[in-house]
């Protein structure tokens, strides 16, 4: 189902962030404001990746019969996964819950909150 696809995509993002933490960090540590040029590689890659998130959001809305903003939903998918991954990569999850303990609750909360 489209909802399951979002869950799998978010988990894949989170696994990548931990297994390739140096590359993941590089993707977000650099100032990319100069990459606003629509022909830059960084911008094109970011836009293409986000297009996949938007397509999943659109599919979720259609499958559930809900109305909503697929662009906003895609941003929420991305922000939620990125926030958890960024905290884990920076070793800041030291307040009683581990990365592994938070993956499912974050995904469930995002999906349940949006649906």
C-alpha cells in the first residue's frame, strides 16, 4: 500500500543515515544556498528526491481518500526522518531513548498524524 511504501522509504532513509553517516553528514553540513541555480547537480538531485516524496504523499492521499497538501505532507516525511537521523548522527540521542527505539514511533506518529 502507499502508506507502507512511505514507512519503508522513511526506514530506508534512516538506515542509510546511520550506515553511511559520513556521507549523510556531508549532504547536510555544507551550505547549499549557492545551489539554488536550477541547473546545479545538488539542486537537481534534491528536487528529484523530493519529487519521489511528493509522489508517495499523493498516492497516500489518493489511497486513503483524504484531501490534503501532498507538498506539505512530503515535507513532513522529510523533516521527520531528517530530524531523527541528524540527532543520531550527531550522537545527541542520549536522553533515555535510542535511535533504534525511536524509528518506529516516529514513523507511526507521522503517518497517524497525517492520516
